[in-house]
């Protein structure tokens, strides 16, 4: 399953790396943070709740605006 996390507060590559590292430390998460789009694209290989994803980003010091499931042919 693929999810998109919209994130406020990231302003530089350090922010990007911090959020990406925090998300990737969760078991079952493979995340790629896109600084310019202010979002993270997350591939889940295990069941990880939206609340767990939100908590990790918040603990890293950033605000989660939304989490949506990416649906479609290429997800």
C-alpha cells in the first residue's frame, strides 16, 4: 500500500532527511520525502496506522496536514 503524507514545516534538506529517517525507522515503512512538494511518499509492507505515521513526523518536529492512500494503476 502507498500513502501520501502532506507535511508542514520542512524548509531545507536537513528537514527532509530528518523526516525521511524518522519514517524509515518504523518497521514496514519505506519512505521518500519530497521537499519541494512538502510531502512524503510512503510504501507500506506491513500494517502501519496513520496515527503511527503522524506521531513519528510530529515527534521529528513537523506538522502532518493530511495522510491519503494513493490508489490507481501505478501505486
